[in-house]
C-alpha cells in the first residue's frame, strides 16, 4: 500500500485492521546529489524507492510513505543538480514526518535509506526525537529504525560478489545498476578516468571537488548493468520484507 | 530535463549552454494530505508533478527539480496518511532548496504549487530569504516565483467551465481528475454525503474534522473523470511553458 | 477597554463578567515602513490603532490590546525609517502574544491588520500555532482571526468610491487619509512624479527601490484629505464592531 | 523627530544632514504587564515613551523610534492583561530592530528602557548581536546602549527623595506617577493591603502570584500623583537629552 | 559528592536519602577567556570549581555537578584561547542541564558563577525556562539560583580589603589569586603597563581589544599571591555552604 | 600546552611560532552519564581528558582545549546523575567552539571523543558547519576531525586483548579501567548480575532502563583494574600524538 496513491479511508481501515504490518510504515529516504559522470542525480532516493515499491507490489501489507527525497548532501554542492538540506533542517523535517505518522497510530517507523551521508543526521534526529520523551520520563508511542538498503541482510555481500573490485563508496556500481534496472531509458555512458576513483575524507564541497574531480569515491561504475541491478533488487525485496516484519514483530521491554 | 534523471555533467552543460531556460528551474511543490473519500493522499504533489513532467516531455528545455512532496497540512492531520511540516520547518527546507539551486547558478526559481495551504508559508519563506539580502543592502542573485497550477493562465476558468457546480476548495473534482488521468489504476469510488461538501474556515485539525467530516470542502469529486483530467493537463502544459518562459525572460530593474 | 490603560483587576473582572465580548480581544497589528513621499512611516500600524481605538471609545465592551507595531517589511528596507522583523521572528512574537492572551482566558483573538505584507506571515503563524495542537490531537482553547481593516465589510468598496482612480496597493490615499484625520499636524505635501505610481512584483529591498523609486505602488496619495480619512474611519468603526461581535458569537463545531 | 510620524524622505534628509544627533536613534522599550491594583498595564512602555516624546517635543534633533511595547514579563503572566515574549523571541526581535535601524545608517542605537525585567535579556541580546561580528573579526557599524529611565543621571535620586519610603521594586509610585501625569483620565484608586507590599525573589508566574498577591513588590503606589509624575518627567527630559548627546558624541577607540 | 566521580547508584541513593542537601545541586559555571597578561584562560571556570570542590571536600553533603566551563565571552574573542558560546547557545545548553538535573529529582539548582559576563544570559535563561511553565499555568518542580562566587556573603568585602586599590573588573587580583592558590605551578609574571588597567564599556571583540590592549579592565593583578588566594577560598567555602543550605531550606509560597 | 592553564599571550606566541602543532588543537569531548553500578558518571569525558592531558605532559607541543564534558546522552536519562544536551543544542555548542578556535587561527581542530553516543551528532555538526561554506562556494579556513580514543591506532585491539570476553559496548572494562588508573580513590565495587550485561538497541531513556536495568550494555566491568587502565593510557598516548601529528601534517587538495 503506497500512502500517496491511497485515500485516507483506506489508510484508516488498514490501521484499524489489526493486520500484521498495519501499524508499521516504511519511509524511503535519500538524497538528490551528484553520482559521478553517469549516475543519476536522484540515485540515492530512487534506490530505496525502487526497492520499497517493488516490495509493496509483491506484498501489499507493506505500507510505504512518499519518498523523502532531499537529504544531507552539503559535500556534493560543488556539482550542479545537488540539492541539500542543512543537517538542522533535515532534523526538523524528519521530526515532523515522525510526528505526523505517529499521530495516525503508526507505532513502528522504518526509514529505508539510500545515502550514507544521511546516516549521522538521521541518527541524531532519532536522539532528538527520543530526547523529548526521555527528559520527561515518558515512553514514546513509536519506535524508529534506520536501515540502509545495502545493509539489508545479504545485500551488501551480494553487491561485493557482483562487483569485487571498484565498488567504492560513492557512485557505486551497485546503486547505479539499481537505477539502470528501473530507468533503462536514462542510462548514461562516460569514459572514466581513472577507472577506479580515489578514496579520501569527506569535508566541505570545494574540498570534495578537489579530491574527487568527477564526483566518484573509490568506484568503477562502468561495471553497472540493468541486469545486475535487477539481481540486486530481487535480493533486496525479500530482505526488506523480512526486516520490516521482524521490526514490526519486535516485542518491547 | 528532469534533474533527478540527469547526471551532474548534463546539468552543468545545460547551465553553461546559454539556452533560453537554462538558468530557470521549476520545482513542483505540494503536500501529502487527505483528499476526501476518494482523492489520493498524494494529490497535491502529484498534480504539479504530473503537469511539470508532461511539460518537460513536450519541451526538454524545461528543467524540473525533484518534487517537494510534503508541505503545510496541519489542518488535515486528523485524517490518516496526512504528513505535514510545521510552517517553520517548511520555511527552512525551502530555503535550503533555494540555496542549493542558486549555488549552481539557477537565477530564476519557479515553484509550481499544488496546495492552497502552502501559499502563505511559501510567501513568508520568500520574504525570509529576501530579508537576508535586504538587511545588508545587496541584491540576491536569483528571483523566486510561486504559481499555483490552477492559477496558470486559463486553467482556473477551464476548471470552472468543466465543473460549474461543486468545484469547491479542497478535494476538488479538477485536481482529482488530474490524478485520475495520470494514475487510472488508482481511481476510487464512494457515495458522497452530502453530494457537495460544506464550506467553512480552516483552523486546527480537530476543528477541521468536525466541520468537514469526510475531508472535502465545498466539492463534489464524483464529477471527476480521467478524460476531464487529461483536458486540464493538456491546457496546463502550454500555460506552464509560457509562464515559465515569461518568468525567465523578465528583465529586472 | 484598552488593555494598556487598564489595571489587571479591571481586565480580570471583565474576563469573569460574562459580558458579550469579554473573552475576545482585538490586536491592532501593522508595520513601520515607508509610505511614499508623504505617508507616515507609522501608517500601517496607526490605521488599525486609530480604527480600533475609535471603536473602543464608542463601545467600551471592545477589549483592545496594545498595538503590534513592527511587522514584515523587508522589501521596504531600502527606505530610511523602515523597521522590519524577519518572518521567523514575526512568527515567534505573534505566537508569544497569543500564548499570553490565551493564558488569561481570551478565547477569540482578532488581529486587525494594517499591512498587506503581513498577511502571509500571520497566516503561516496561525498554522504554526494550530500545528502544536493538531500534532497531538487536542483542540486549542482559542480561535484566531486575521482581518485587514480595508477588508472590513463595506470599507474597501467605500475606499474605491472615494478614490476611483489611483488607489493603488501601497501608500494608498485611503490609508494616508486615515492618518491625516488622526494626525492632522503631520500632513505632508509633495509633488508626485508620476502622479500615479507604477505597479509590479514585490521582492527584495533593492529590487523594490529600483521599481518604485519613491516607494508608492500604483497610488496617487495626493487625493487624501483628513475629511476623507474621517469618512473611512466612521465607516470602519461599526464594521469592526459588527465583525468582532460575529467572531465572538461564532459557535464552534 | 518621531519616526512613525515622519516620512521616509524626512528621515533620509536628517540622516544625511550631518546634524549632531542625526545618526543616533532612541528606542523606547518596555513591557505590558500588571502593575498592581492601580497601575496601568502599559506602565513600563508608557514611561519611556512619555519621557522620550517629551524630550523630542523640546528638542526636535532627537530621533525617536516607535515604542517597543512588549518585553520579558513571564513572571507576571498570572495577572490578566500581561503580554510577554519569551527571552529568545525578545532577542530575535531586538536583533531585527537593530538590523533595520543600522541598515539605514544609524550608528548609535539607544534603548530607553522602562522595565527592570528586560535588562538581562536586552544585555544578552547586545552580546548576541556583537558576537556575530566578534566571531569574524569585524567591527559592527553601530554601537548599542541600554539605559533605564530611572537610571538617567539624577532621576533615581529624585524618585527616592519624593518617595523615601515604599518606593519598592515593582509598581513603584514613581512610575505610576509618570503615567498619571500623562494619562490623568486613567488614574485608578484602591485600598492597598498591606500598605507596602512585600519583597522577595522573582521566579515563575505562579510563584510570583503566591508571593505578591496584588502584584506589587515592596511599593506603596498610593503616594503617586500626577504632579509628582510631572516633576519626574521634567527632570528626566534634560537628563535624557544630555545622556543621548554624550552617547552620540562618544569617540570610539 | 562530586557527580562525575560518583556512580549512578550513589546519586540515586543520595537523592532518596532525605538528607539535608540531597535534592540540591551546585553547578560551577564560568568561561574560558583571556585574563590579561598573566591570568589563566580558565580562570572564570576554575574559580567556582575550586571553591565548590573545596566545599565538597569539607562537607560531603554538598552535591556538585561537573563544571560548565564555556560561557558568554564574545567580547574577549580578539584574544587567543578565548572560547565563547553565543548567548542563544548558552541558553539552550543551560536549559538542557536544568532539564537533566530536574529529571532526576533535583529541586534546587544552584549555579555558582565565575564570570560577570555570564550573568545577563544566565538570568535570561532562567526566565526562558520559567516561561515554559508560566505560559501554561503550572509550577516548575525546581527552583533556580545564580550566585557569583564573589557575591557570596562577606567575600566581596574581603577581596576589597585585601586589594583596596586596583581590584578592577576583569582579571582581578582576587580571581587570579584564587587560581594561584589552586594551580601554583602555573603562576605567570608580566610587567603590567599601565599598572592599573583602564575602565570602559564592554562591546564587541575589536572594540574591547582597542580599549583594553592587554585584556585587563581596571585591575592590577600583580598584587595576587597564592596565599591571598587561599584566604579568599577559605572565606568562600563556609559562605557557599551556608548560602546553599539556606537555598535548600527555603520554603516556597 | 593546556589552554585553560595558559595565558593568552602564551597561546598567541604559540600560534605565531610556526611550530609543528602550533595551529592544531585537541578538544577532549565526552558525556556525563551513568556507567553501570560502578563506573563514574564522568567516565566518558574523563577518559579523553586523561589521555589528552597525559599526552600533553609528555609533549608540550600538543595544545589541548578545555574538556567538552556534556554530550548527547538522552538514552541514559533514566539513571540519576546523567546530564544530556539535546542533539540540536550539542550542535550549536560545538559550532561555537569551532568558531572560537578557528577565529584565533587554529586550522586543524581534533575532537578526541569518549562517548559512542556522541558520534552521530558530532558528525552531523561537522556537516552543519561545512554546509555554511559549501552553500556559498568558499573553503573553510579549518579542518575538523573526530576520533574516538578507543579507535586510536592499536588501542581497540589492545582493549580486546586485555578483555577478550565481556568488553561490551557501554560501561566497558577498558574505559572504567582508564578512570581507575587516574582516580584510584574513586574505585567502586558491586556484584554484577548478570556478570555480562545484555546487548540490544538504544532508543529512549525508559526503553533503555527496561533493557539494561543496571545501565551496562554487554560488559563485565569487574575485570577493570587501575593497572590495566594504565596500560591502555600508555598505549593511547603515543597513538594520539601520532594521530594528531598526521592530521596536522595532512596536505589539503
């Protein structure tokens, strides 16, 4: 069930249904940022959306929120097309999403993340949200979980098997392959030089562009193909369904 | 050109191309909120996205950003599936989008809005953004514009012609028709009672639900059809292209 | 009853009196900003104050708060004497006024506004205030209303009758006439060139000054006179009393 | 010169005139809060306004801004009619006033304060404003000064001479006398019990009301009279003019 | 009992013990800022820590929190080693400390302050904290108190007796003597010129450095000695214990 | 060189000296939070302070700032003595520390962290700080680095060798041993039950206390001893000096 293609009575009925995942919601979350010479700017929000929507098509009991498509990408701002929230803005926005979803009775809120650069801020936000309750000695009526799609059980290993060399850390062949599978009309080609991009620390935008001139970090995206992307999606879907089901079933102390 | 399906070198090349609309970007912006018994929760962000993407398919010179899908919908929070930002969060997020896009050299930023409830906050945000420059006696390197899709030249009149009675103010047949045209597999049916929903002021969420029990304001969405929706889209596309072109061509004093 | 010229026991007694308007308060709100070559910088806060105080003199049951005299005027900052809050500051301040007045038991808070540029931010603030309640499924113990003084029933039509040409949008002859009636010792004269000022969009302060070199938008303030101002005041007073009474008597769902 | 009764060209001309006080502005600032059984709720913003306007009438070279009428009065909120900003809001608002006035070229901004409870927050605000410059190794183009009207040279001593007993700390006979002189039609009478109110610490609103049941702290306002108030005003006016002139003439290192 | 050298069960037991000071906590608070040619940068947080820890060694019933070591020192930023919070940050941090301590059941929170420049912001913070309760007509479950160590009963007089000339306002011989007593290995020597530093107003950092080239205000720190410092500490300890005991024993209305 | 025990001329001279580490500063940063039945509440800020001060004693070229002793510990708030900042406050405070240190010319700012729960917020803060520069296409004049003391090269392996079983994730024997070595008079003893604490997710404070009743996560602190702590310190000191030297020497692109 995709929230944005449902009516409110449909969501209402599901919430009251007592069905297995009826009080759990998955929020695809990512970033709109450069992904090297060929990667789509939307890669990081498209990947979790692709996987979550595929899972929902297979199992309608999964409730999927609209995609949170702009995250924390300040370090990519020297590349056109990148859109970033400041971490503080990102925190406020996530907080409001959680307040909205919890208000309706969602008790488990699962963020399926597509951008490593989001992790710190999302975790800080969870702490900010929990702190409101911790300071006043109350328990929140919801539990939050963050899962990067590549950390779904078995997925990272699969990606490394498919791309044993040049997987890298940004504009990876696996994420680009996932978008190629879903958007085959938008596959782009480039001569990468060097074939495998350099590694290094991530700081501000100009430092980033100086270190990583074409935007990639440690990756060789030329290895991506729609077929490999589909393989990754096919493995991610059951892993997501299992992971969400476990989260929904978790008994709280 | 859809930013999220482009690579950064493609955006970079376009920005440097000197083409007519190369420094103008359209941001579809809306809200995820209840739209009565049958309207999609995503209606208000889907409509501007549908129209902007249709325009871009017809004229690739139009640059379209990812859709800003969550807006100011606090009054709809008593209906499940609604997700709202607080106005203050909304303002911070829009500000960061503008900072990002302006950083890349976009000089005209056009928000195509799908939610009347967003208007006040977006305008307040424009003032907040401009104020940073006004206080220090500098001119911003960009100009901002807000346009509701139904206020595109000719569109509102068309909607009233198609739906002379029961157009109303929320969950209107015109916006629902637009989503029906784009998402024909998600058309929903209900017995509306009363046929035309009541009118009234908009305040907090519980007040809203008490006044408008099924979520509609003044509308009779039963009149919507995919065909009527397509008619509206077909009229909106050239109106948008013309409006954006005028904005891009506007000479500043 | 003017709050600032009353003692707390007087306000206390009134709040407990059960009288018709005893739980309703009118807050004159405006802006201190340039009003063309002859308009007073205080015009936008003086007008609602003049009207509200005149109404209170006629009907002591009206409770009038001190005047909120600085609003959102970033676009006028290129003209000396303008004082503006950022929209975010304006929102915080209005919120605190509302919290204070509601704390005392005022259940209807009516903002009589004198500045069009305030409208978006005031409405965004109402949403921000209501959101606190909407997120937690509670009803606020108060209702908020915004009314521009020129939108009081009958007033705008009267202004257009008196000034059928060159009323314009800023530094209008009607608002200047109102201040002339109240402050006859501070009437100023200038040669306006052009007689009727240009129209155009409102953006940042330097853009504004370039478009509207003497500060007026579309107006010919030379038509103003104290007598015309008094006529407008005389029409506004009963309209305000009626409007506030209706608001106070409104039954909530 | 009262800014709100001037036009922008008048302010502009004065700023460019090179006259003695042409780049100095006085901002009357106070609070709207309970002042015991008989004191006006507006006492703390009326007093500095009364004194500043009287000074301006005597010497038009004094430029006086509109009155900042709502300050930090959280401790008085248990008494109806009190309106308070949170300190953080107060700080933002003062900051915006300063930004606006400095933008026009005012180099010396003098706050004439009427509320002891404002002092800490105003001083914290000055530090917040200066900090923006201190962190980046630049000098601000303006200097800020806070002066309580009763601390104008000679005034406090005069008040103590007139009211040697029962002057107290809140709802003092001196401030009430000042308002009686200016608003003789709004003088109120009560039987004070006890004659001199108790002293004690200031904390939250309910604590305050429990300690000071009628709102006064240490004062016997029955001693106030319009004549005594006029005496205080007459002494304050030259003291203010001298103090502002000294501030304007101060040579910076 | 020093919190940071205790375990949570020890704090828990004390809080539940019913002992005299078991619900009172002392927070040493200061600033890290220049203190003239010879003063330690840590002087202002070391002094209250030294006195509070000495008191705790003498009377274990005193509960002492970790030292809040960075305060409001924007005016000292032109001198290397100074670390300052903006007042707004300082306010947020103090608020969180109070929320944490109050959450555990501390009902009296006593800030022993070592920096005059902190006073306004700490007081504004108290008002900010209390305001949350005042707006909603509730009493906070805690009481806050600010005490500068030199204002402990008898201490200021003692300092003036020891240093009748050249005590001054910043980098005073008394505070430097206190640190000399505690950190005799870090005593520094300089030729002061002039012997007694000038006095003047405190504004931004560059203004400060221009007025007070070596950082001192009105002081002659050459008079400091470890012995004099010990004398001051010895007088401060019983004064602190008495002051805290009085605060803990204060009956609320 | 400990900043707080230095004078500003000493810091000034060092900054201008051109010495190897003269523009690099180490900030010990941690948290004040429960550490199980026997761990000191200050453990997480004492450990980095202990190691950094030990390093500074061995090599005076190391410049060490005062310890940032309160961090993000909302999940520990159900245990008395814990003091936590909200993540948003923590971010503001770190930002101000960085602004202060960078203002003086420190070009490399190294945070030696003692609390895993701080990591996400510190990293989010770095992004917040960098974003200010990234949005405006400028490079910051400083570089930031976060290092947990147990992640210093070789240290984590050593800890695991010393405590191959029951090292756990909170209240670990290694951190407790470090504090025992430094504060042997404050070693506490308890019967742990179970010997090794459970593992689990970290959420809000009440959830935490329900999962981890005595506060430990996965650890057996009974294994700690002052001797083992000294071993860890002795290994950490050269690792820190090497790590800081590498950071200081890093050539930026």
